C-alpha cells in the first residue's frame, strides 16, 4: 500500500492543478534539499498525526504544509498557500495511486519570516480522511 505521505505528495503535484503550475515538482517532505534557496515557489510538508495502527478502517491524517513563494514577498507565499487551500479544502482527492478521501483545510496563516533566511512563509494545515489497507 502507498503511504499517506506519498498520496499527499502526489495530490500536491498532480498535473493540471494550480499548485502544480506554481511549484512543479517542488513538494519536499520534512525538509527542503540543502540547495533550495527559495528562488522558485515550493512547499515543505509533513504528516503530523496518524494512528500507528494504519491497517483497516479510515483514519484522519493531519498534514502541515509550509508554503514559499520563491521570493521574500509575503504575497508570493500567500499565492502558493491559496493554491494549496483551493486544492484540498472540502475536496475528495483521488490520484493515480489512491485516494485521500475527504479533506479540509483547518489552518491558514502567515508565519513570521524564517529566522535564518528571512523568507516569507504561510502555513496550511490539511486534515484528510485516509483509507487504511
């Protein structure tokens, strides 16, 4: 079975979505590559919660998505965050590898600039209903 993280990543960069048009394949799990310099839009995401026993029924997974706009401008980061919001809020998302089920955005906010870099960042928290195996 494909992992929830893989399904979420596939949903982020699926063809013909506004998110994909902005970030391409720059959806990084947990941390960005060392070479990442925020000169192109990208997201960094992680699965915050999911029961450890993932077999069987449906479970709720909460994904945290940090959105970067490819510049120091807060409005550029917000553009990426709004595309993530539009992609996931109140949607049932199916991709080639499976389904995230119903998803909702539960948090959408501007964060203080990254301390080391000064990069503008938005946080989007997405709750998904994920089917176990």
